[in-house]
C-alpha cells in the first residue's frame, strides 16, 4: 500500500465543517483513496472512497487534489457522534486487505 | 442483515489456556479478515480468507495462532497457548469482491 501521512489529532466545534487532510505523495495512478473511521469501542467503518474526482455521500465528501498527492475528507457539519479516529488508506489495486496507519483523532467540542 | 457477528465480546483467561474467537461474516461476502488492535501497534491484519481459503497469513504473530474457515458463514481464530501479550481487541471483517470492508464489534481479550 502507498504511504499516507495524517495529522495525529484535530479539534472541531460542533455543527462546524471539518477538513481532515491526508498526504499521499507516492500514490500511483490506479490507487483508490479510502477513508474509514473508528468510533470509540467499535470496529472501523467505511466512510468514502474515490479515485480522481471529488466524491459525495451521505456521510462526507472527499476532495482529491488535481495531482492526487493529497486529499481531504470533509464533514460538513460535525456532530459529537463524529468524534473518532479517521484513517486514510490507499490499498494496492490487487490487494483485498487494508493497511491501517495511526489515523487522525478527531475531537468534536460542544 | 445483522452485520458481522463476533463472539464472545469479552474474554478473560489465564496464561497458557486455549482461546477461540468466532466470527460470522455477512451473508454473501466472499472475503474474511482477522485484525488485532493494541495501543502500541494499532490495527494489524493477521490473516485473510478468500472463498474460505487462507490467502495471506503473514500477519499471524507465531505458531500459537491459527485460523480456520470451514465454510462461508463461519471462521475461528485460535490462540494456544495464550500469553499476556496477546491481550488486545480482535476484529473480524468481511467483504464482497473489492467493496468496502464491514467490521464486527470486536472481541476484547485479556490474558492474565
């Protein structure tokens, strides 16, 4: 899997947007960008993934830089339930497994 | 669907005892993964199966660990003998093709 770099922690105020960055300068042309999150005392859960174009779903948006060397996960209105560790992962095309780094611990302040 | 089911949710055992963790993947999923999570090492892949066949077990720490998948709806992870350093949360996940992975709630193992 290509290497990713994320900040260890971030804070946000409730009901404000949150932008979680991920650098992946060694990304290859076929690497998808996946985001998972892990809520306290739960298993990880899928958030979103994309290849080149920006992506939106009910949980979040994924903004991918034009050169694909970085991406940003956007939570449009953070809630207390969004407090979690967010992982940015670039699994190899042929790989079925995910390699989790240390992720970003998001704290949402009321 | 009930999602990925793991049992037990908590296990406390003494060093040297055999421990068996169980997982029922989501029906129709053809890949199953076992992960271990500790504060020191984070979330690590132990082994994964595709169509009930072990594909990559390079993450299994040592011979004390073994995993089986006798059919598409059941898998076990066994530790024999267990040691205190095996204490961790063990997650099972399943997946259809190259889609998203769905994780179970985990088994918290404590080896005294």
